[in-house]
C-alpha cells in the first residue's frame, strides 16, 4: 500500500467524499487534544457525529465539546465551526466511559441504534502513567474500553477504531512492527502497558463479534504544523519542556550535570496533530486498507539529546546529560528530576524506530522543532503574565509590607486564605478562582518566605505573627469579620487566628493540616518524619543551611540518613507541582528561614490551639495524603469543640489545587453556617 513519493494532504482529504450525509460515527475523547482536533476536521465532512461527553447536565456536556472545538480552531488560526453546522452535525451524548453501558439510558441506546452509526472512534484515555495508579488508569484505558466495546456490539457498528500509542512497544529496541506486541514486553510505565493490553482487548473482542477493527498508533504528538503552536496540550515534548521551564531557576544553580539514564543515541518520533488527523481521514478514504494496525509517525526521527539541548538553550541552562548508567550515587536533584520526568523515559530510554506503511508526511527537522519550542515558551510566558489575582501592598501591625492578593468582588463576603509557609500564591489560584464567584477571596505571601526581601526576625517566628498579619489584611480592606481557610501549615495560623481573635473570624475550613497537635499513637507520614529530623539541624545556623543546600544542589557527600531524609521530602511531593513546592529550597537563606518557621511551628502548643478555638470548622482530610497522615485530620476534628470532618477518598495533599468539588464543599459549609447563625433552616 505504501507510496513513499505520495504525501497526505489534510485540506485535500476533507474535500473528498469520505462519508455521505446519512452516515454517522460515534467518538470518545473529543474534549481532549487529539480527539478534539479530529472532531474539528471531521465536522468539515458530511454526516452526523455522536460525541460522548461527561457533565452534570446536557448543557455542561455540550459546552465542554464546544469549548474544546474553539480552542482547536484558535490553534490553527481558523474560524470556529458555525453554530448551524454544529446543530446539524453534532449530537452530544451525555455519559461516562467508566460506567457500565457508558452510563447511557435505554432511551439513549435506542436513539443511537436508530442513527446508522457505522464506526466508533475511541480517543479517550487516561494519561496517568504511574504504576501505583494502576486502578485509576485501568478504569479508563481497560474497563472503559470494554464498556465501549460492549456498546459497539449493541449498536451493530461495522468498524471500531482504537487510538493507541506507538510506545506500546515499551522498552523494545530496534524496528517496531505494525503488529500486536507481546504482553511479556517490558514497559517504561503503566500507561504504555495499559494501552498495549487495550489493543489486545480490542483485537480479540472485535474478532469474536465480527466487527472490523483498526488500531492507530501516534508517536509523540505536537501542535499543528500549520501554526506550530502547542494547541493547548501539555504532554509529550511540552510536558518535558514545561518541567524544565518551571524549575529553570533551580537548574541554573546546579554545579554538576543531571544524568538521565537512557541511550545517548535514542531518537524520538514527533508528529504534528494535523498530520495524525490526516492519517486518520486518509485511512477512511482507503476503507482502512488491509492492515489491522498502523503507525501514525513522522518519517524523520530526531535524536532526543539534541531536542533536550534545544530546550536548554531556550531556558538558558546547560545541565542535562543522557548516560548509559550513573557512575556515582544518584544526587537529590537527579532523584527529583527522575520523578518529574518519569513519563518521558520511554522516549530516551531505548533506541527504536517505527515502521510506517502509510504515505509519508513532510519530515520533521531540528529547525522546525526549535520553532515549536520557541512558540511554546512564548505561550508559557504569556500564561505567567495572565494573573487573575489583583496584587496589593499592605502595611502590617509591626510596619512591614506584605504582598496581598485578592480575587472576586470586594462587595461580597470575605474569605481569607492562609497558605502554607513559604508556598507561592500560585498554589491558591485554582481554589480562589472557584471561590471568587461567591466570595471576595484574600490571601498573602507569608513574611520571610516567599517574602524574602523582609529581614528575618527569629523572635517573631511563630504562628501568632502570621495570625496578626491576617488581622492587618482584614483591617486594610475594612472587613469586620470573615471566614478563614488554612492549608497545610496555614492550618496552624488559622487555628491561632481563631483562638487569639475570636470576634474577627466566624468560621474556618482546615485543609490537610500540618500542625503541632500531639497525640499518643497518632501516625506520622514518612514526609513529616523526615522533615522533622532535618529541621533542627538546618534551622540551627545559616552555615548548616548552606551545607544542606549543597546536599540538594551540589554533588557533595553527606550523612546517609540526611540524604535519605532529603530524598524522602522531595520525592513525596507531587512531581507536577515541584516548581512551587521547591520554593523554600531555592537558596540557603530561604532554606534557613523556612526551617525555622516549620521547626518552631511543630514545637508550639501540643493542642495546636484547638482548645481555644470554638467557631464552626470543617476539617478536610485526604485518604491519599502523603504529606500529612490522614489520621491527623480525624484527630483534629475530634479535638475541636465545633468541628466537622470531610474525608476525601481519592484525593491527596494538593486536593485544593486539583479538585474542583472541594470548593463547592467549602461554599456549602460557609453558607450553611451563615444560615444557622441567622436562624434560617439549612
């Protein structure tokens, strides 16, 4: 079938009679990157498209699809799909891939059976990759695929098209064939394995049911070649560059190379998303050809180390090598980088090339890749400048200046957020954004760290100082009383504020508290245990802080227990948020200040001021919290005279950053308390 001189042209393909107006297809994953791009171009051809989408309502499910289509159009600098075209061609099917029968009602099934659906295109996938997330990944990539296959049999479709990944080859080297891989393949991560197993599931199920199937394996997908923008994706190359960009200040301080273990000559295959879409439409134009599996890859490979060097040039560093093995002990920063880039090991870990039987696209080059990276860096710079917080300077009770951030109308009731010691305001932006439609949200940079320009005053280094700072904020905005939210060590500040200034705070929400509460047999997380072992040493002098900073950034040998503790503290943090959580470790002075702040906190009153705080409080704990043990939340709620416990089953320490439903719980709690206070039935 291959015609090496022929090139696939997307704009020509959509002019061909790929479908007639009576044919329909069903697709999943249209709110994602690749699925959304396919849907955008498919809407330029005849026929209806039934799109599975989650949502609490039909309107929400449809809005998710339309918003993604707008993003796709913008990434090409092309017009949106006209509304009348959407009404004529697009049918939103509200459901859930992870539910049996896709969560569809009998009425929805009958509607689909009557729609002459000839093909199912399955783009949806979990992009999580950690081995410990196997159940979460399986729920989408295996169980979800099985659910969709079961529905395909009910709909009597002619063909099932499964969008996989070229990296189902795992750690296999050499030429990768367009055929099923053995389940005995060694995989880099669980994402690869789940997609490989799903390929076999699709192949076996469709064969047993007499349904034709096609498996398409894209390689590392970039934004459109038409504009060389990212198109909104943060995976593949973009994920790797984003990790480097977020910690560029850390990387620039290194006095030794970070050694990534892999093949120095490994090549990566990068394909623009519009070329993948062209492959998919081309397959339809040839009735999917004679093969069951096709690689959607670029004809040209690029050496991964060359691409990494391009990334480094754009952020101004030169600190990464790819080595066959590390000839000395893994450094703390290497452990951190391994955690942040674990997903990408599949790209540089082995030397492989992918067969391609489809006609070729224009080859990728390092010059084009350099422009992709430059364009993405510009996107990140623009994103960083789009700060939805309003910034203020507030003079405190003792004459210091604090940087304060607000969001939402000041005419609304005020919610004040005590961030964790030393953490940047970025941590609070998602939560503040969700709360700001109902409240005026106020938060601040804690003095000393990240407020590094203030002189460090050891005698004031306790939670009461920060509680008084909160009062200064309320006074500055002429707020007589507010509800308060504390996260992690900010919970200690919240408890101190409520106990010391009871008339100024009406209620509180305590999120994953890292506090001084001491109870016999109360379990402690490995992170907290390691942190508590290090804090007295680091906080004892600036000289010691410099030494421990060298243990993190340098290549010096230190006490084995200390190195293990440092690795534990760093590796326990969500790798995606490392740029923010590593702020207190950026230099020896911030490390010294942070160590004193946290060490003093843990040595404050062993009841964490709970006996003096009687306002209604919602205590939020998370079963998957690796930073503060979930039992701490249970014990904290028991210690309060007016505490209520909310335990989140599938969330971790950073639930406030990721989990939109948490904001709803906070809003409901504060509103319910207000009604109770006013004597109105809740």
